[in-house]
C-alpha cells in the first residue's frame, strides 16, 4: 500500500541519515567544482599560449579525462595507485582528487572555447589603448569570456553533482548508498520502500541542481540587459 | 607648402621595411609628419597602408628602418609600447568597442586603468567629448544598442580621451553602411579643424580631398607620390596613381 509506505521516510533516523548522505554528496561536488573551476580556468588561459609543448600537455590532459570513464579513474587511484605506492587514501579524498581533475579538464575546454569565440580585434583594441597583455585579459577578454562560458560551466557543475553517485563504488557512503541501506533494511516491512526512498533522492538531487541552473539563467538575463 | 610645415616634426619614418613570412609588405617607406598635419594614405587594397599604421603603434614588428615619434625611436628593441600607445590613438575598421561595457566604461577604461587619472576628471573629459560627437545621451548604452556609425564615433572618443599626440584612422568607414559614413567623417573633419595630427587610411576619395594636407599614395609597399590633394586628384604624376584614380571614376 502506497500511503502506508511513505512513512518509511521518517521512520527512526532514516531522514537524518539520508541528509547526512546528501551532505557527503554535496561536499564532494562543491569542493570539486570549486577546485576544478580554479584549475580549469588557469589551464584554459595557458592553453591560449603559443607554446606547442604547453598546448600538447593541456590537450593530452583533457583527452585523458574525456576518454577514460570517471569510474575507471576512481578505481585506478583508489585501488591501483594506492597499492603501487603502498599508501592509504580515504575514498572521499580520492573522489575529490578525481572529480577536481575531471572538472578542471572539462572546464579548461569551456574556457578555451569562450576565449577563442571572442573577436580577435578585442585584443588589438585593448593593446592600442595602452593596456598590457594581461590587463587586456583582465579587463576585456575574461569578463566577456565568463559570460559566454556560463551555460557550459553550470551544465558541467550539475553533471559533476550527478556523477558523484559513482563514489559508492569506492566505498564512500553518499546519499544513494544510504538510501540503498535503508531500503534493504525496510523492504520486508514496507515493500514500497524503494519507490519512496529513491523518490526522495530524486527530489533531493533536483533541489541541489535546480538552483544552479536557475542562477545561471538569472545571470544570463541580467547580462542581457 | 602647408602651414603645418612650419610646425615641429612629430613623426619621422625612415626606410621602413616590413615582411610577412618573407613577403615584403613595406619596402623602404620614408614619411615625415609635422604637428597638426593631416596625412591621408591612399592606395590599392593590399598595398601596405594598414600595415604602415599598425607599425606605428607596435601592433606589427618591423624588419628594418626607423620610426621616431616626438624624438623617441620606436624601432628600438627595448621600447616600452605602453606609454607610446597612449600617445598614439588608433581607430580600427571594425569599431571594436568592448561589448560588456557601457559607452562611458569603454571610454574611461584607458584614462582610468592605463593613465591612472582621477575618475572625476576623466569623466568630465569623456562627457565633453561625447557631447562633441553628439552621443552624450547614449553614454549608458551598451555597444549592441548602437548603430555602426555611433559605435565608430564612440571608438574615436575612446582614443581621444587618452589625449594622444597623433591619431591613426584605419579605414574607419569601410565597414559602415553608406548612410552612416558621413557622421563619422564629420567628426574627423572636426578634429582636423582643431589641429589634431592625423594619419588617415581611407577609400573615401571626396573625404580625402577635403581633409588632407598631403596625400601619400602607396603601391606595392612603396610610396609613389607625396603631394597636395589638389595635385593628386587633378594631375597625378605617376601612371600607377592615374590607374588607381580611374577605378573611382565611372
């Protein structure tokens, strides 16, 4: 019976546990988004450098993170690298490393694309005014690029939030894992538990991601005027 | 003999040589510009007119010869372009206003961030210049809300607000709707009347005739003629200049 099943959400400390799981999800996502964005902007900027070596290293880095699934990265670092170096890394730390590096790789491409889409003459106009190379970036190119890369960056952020659900595979207890644990324990008493628990998780992810896209829409609208 | 020739020399170009990947673009350009003089550079497409202007504020590097601006050698390897570019105002064909800034912000960027002038003083000058080109009421508009002619007039104001000693105009009306050419050329004529030193690259022959103290005709990277507009348009000396002028007469 559906109407009796919903009580599984508030039974005991179930809701509290789900919230703690959500906190893990949000923590990993948020820290990775921040670190990934900072590193990604830096890499995106140096990718406009004319040096072939820098260009190659940046491209290699980007492709490596694009081609290899995030799950495999988590495994390589959590099981492989720790084993090889004979160290122990906490699952959450590994998740932060992998998600930050993945975010940075994708972010760098968004930044590069935004910078390249700006008219070439903007640089010359800035130089002709007596601005230095970096001042042109600071006052002219980056502010314009930020506006262009916002949709892509927000899209990446929501993708990162969603992809954190993979951390279960290296033993991190996130909101999905907590949900599974609660379902396993309650399923005999409440056969509809998985509907209600996963339903709540569905809503929770929506609550986390929706403000991001709402915020980006507002910013875009603001810059439009 | 123009009045300007009694004035001190502001810009002196000698034997200027410029190559792109081995192809010669400027082949021994000699040109002296006096303070307050308006020099119009004419010539067929690809003759090196724009490149010449771009060499004067360091957007292109040169392979030989010298450029002296107010006594400073700009072809010296150690030249610091930042102060030089504040002396040389340049307006481009594509009126590149900064799209994320309002008209006033565009105009004030150089004076405030480069020249470190007081905001209030720079703002006064900017507003005065905007009034002069008839765009004061558009000071808070963004570039996309302006017509091509308006954008180009703002680009001129942006360069003027740095108080340059010389202004370079690189085909500033070439990308404009014909109806908007006039409003931009009027601004430049106004500057000429005020004694601004200018080098103008243009394809507007009527305008060249009206504004120039001297016409410099360039072909294939070489100066063919340096004469008064009257002489150039009525009695060009070189065959190449005659051919060039014929194109503009139907």
